[in-house]
C-alpha cells in the first residue's frame, strides 16, 4: 500500500544582500539573488535578481526577472523580464522578452519560438 505524500513545496533558494559568492551554482527550484554572484547559474526554475542583486557570468534557466545589475550571457527557455530598475549588459537567448520602461539594456537578443529564430541586432536602450 502506497503512503500518502504531501505535495512537494517549491524549492526557493536565496543569496542575501551583502553576500558575495564566486563559483558555479546548480539549482533545482527557484533562485533569488539580492547579493553578488560572480559565476554561472544552472537553474531548473526561475531566477530573480533583486534591485540590490548583481551577477557577472552566465545564466541558464526556465524564467527570469531582473531588477538589479546583470552582466551575463543569458539563456531563458520561456520569459525574461527586465524590470524598470534593471541594468542588463550581454547576450540574451529567450522565448519571450519583456522590458519595462526605465530598464537599461545593452547587448544582443535572439528569440526562439516554435523552432523559428528571430535575430534582434545589437542595441543600446534606456527605456
């Protein structure tokens, strides 16, 4: 007879403000960064960079919301959102991109949807 199990709670990992990490991080759930990370993230869930968060490296995840400073090559399977306080510099490959007014974006973006690739030329934007 199988035991009844409670539904698994989503795993949320946090890198707090004032914390500095150098290295490679692999996460099965979601990951919130309010501190500083120099390195790479492999995340099966959502990566959230808070307004005090800073990343310099590579990010590979399902979804992402950036409010802080990100200098990275980013691969987001579904949706990347650059919030109004975000500063992004680097290369983006994503299914969908949302940029709020006030966000700063400098780099390239390649969108992949339904097997089709749409290339967006290098640009610098302050929205």
